[in-house]
C-alpha cells in the first residue's frame, strides 16, 4: 500500500552491511530486514544518510531496494536524495515499480531561503511525479538547511503527495507543537510526523504529537516499546524504558562515529556479520568499544535484550 498520513510506530532506518571486501552483505541485509519486523517496527527506511546511500553505486542501491521490498511485508520507504533530479526520478520511479511504499527527499545543503526550499521541493515533486508519496527530511544539524514550521506547512499544502515529515531538528519539540497546532486550526493538511536523532528526544516527541520514530538506534525493539507504551498512555513505563537506553542512545549520537557505534552493536547482536563502513568513515578505537560494552552492560540491568 502507498504511504499515507496515517503512518505511525517505528520506521527503522536500515544500515547497509558490508563484507570484508566492502561489497554489500546480502545475507546480513536479510537478517536485518527480518529483525526489524520481529522487533515491532511498522516500516523500514532504506538508503538514508545512515544507510551510507551516497557511497553506493546505483545498481547496488536498486539491488537493496529489490531485496528488502521482496522480503518484507512492512512498508518500505526509499531515500532517493541525489545531486540531480534525473537520478532522483530514476531511483524513485524504479523503487515504486518494485513495490516501495514511498520515498524520502532531503534538501541539498546549498538552500538558504524559504523560497529556495519551497522551490526545491516543487521541482523534486515535478521530477518524480505527483503520484509518488514522499517524506520531507528535516535534519538541519547535518544538512544545514533550516525549515521553519511555516515553510513545512507550505510544502505540505502545495503537494498532496507529501504525507510525512521526518523530524530531526534539535531542539525541535516546539516545532512539533507548532505543526500540530497548524493541523488543529485547519491551516495545514494532516501528515505523519516520525522523529529521528537516534531517538534522543523520543520520550517527549511522542507527547508533543509525533506519531513515532524513524531512526536507526541499534535497539529498534526498545524504540517500538517506547512508542507503544506512550500510545497506550503508560507514560512512566515509556520513560523508564527510554531512561534505561538513554546513555547508549547519547553515545551513539556522537558526530563522526555514530554509525560506527550502531554497526558495532548490531554486530554484537548477531544481526550483521561485519561493522565495516565504506570510506570515508569514522572508526571506533579499542577504548571506545570498551565504553560501548560497558554501556550495554548497564542497559542490560533494565533490559535483558542488551545482554550480549
């Protein structure tokens, strides 16, 4: 089914596992895909920033789409951000033909004015086609593009195919409240809001009106529990689970080595064979690995899934 504004829960941002020769590890792709469903994810997002999409050749990217869409019954969102619209269109159209539910588009880092941002998304929609549901990726800390709530509202209202915001502003709680206020007063169409930043602010993002998370923290199962508990009104239990994982979530959010931490933990959980990244890439020192192991042992006091 095509992605729509009712999407909620946890959409796992999938890492791209590699073998020791840096080729795509298809067996680990299968294990990760199965794990996300078993962990309680409601969808999977592939070829995102933390999926090392810019380091993949086009045929590798399409191969991953084909493999994940063919294996999972969950809705699959494909990151199609590209320097040019021709490449974006090709990957978007071919991914949808393979059965993807929608695509995610991040703004290029050279956009600075509100008009430039609105114009870029108008051109992107024209390129991929108005029939493809898409997600706005709002990640100013990495992309350096600042989107105000009013600009997001303009994009949503101008394009019926915009059905979701991946919210990664920081601080960003007030932005969620502003967008939900727009919806409440009828000045913006309803959209799904799923949040990133490794889940670092998920405890209060759900309470501000987010529909869940779209991120890749190595314990997707814990994120799913937090969102489920919040949705059920079990606030204290949700915060207890969040608090137990917060030290590791925080450690994983370090710029430059965050993906290395995530892949290291996924490898320790038996979900990927190798924690290698394609260059350019950050790396963990022996001391950093020891610190991650220590944090895992502390998480394990409250969540047995961290006993690795």
